[in-house]
C-alpha cells in the first residue's frame, strides 16, 4: 500500500553531506515526511587504469535511503546512474 499525499507533504528528498569530514561513506536516515535521502561521502583520490596507463582519479561514495512505498528500487537505481553520469560529465549539465 502506498502513502497518501498528505502523509509526505513538506518535502520529498534530502541530501546529507559529510564529505567535509573524514567520512568516506555512511547511510543517512530518512526524516519523515521525506521520501528519500542521499548520503554523500568525501572525495578520495584513487589510482585507476585509463587507456592502460595508471591515472589518479577522484571517487566518492553516494548512497540513497528511500521509503519504498514512495521511491521504489528501480527508480533509485536509475536516479543513482543519472547522478553518476552527471558527476562524471559536469559540462553536460550546462547544455
């Protein structure tokens, strides 16, 4: 059973950022009446292979906690994939 619209009035989505502290990742807790909350950890430099060559890249962990009555799993996965694509190509946000 889903929620009635009056049960989640006043906001739907929050972002909790602990990236300014030495916190790599965490799971944020939803504050009613929110439907979901995104937890953002700090950016960490990592060595990866780019075209077969070692390269330093920035990486961060982002998680989403959601009320499944409002924000079903496949929607959450699609949201995180879109968020990742936008973070990897921020110039695309300007177009």
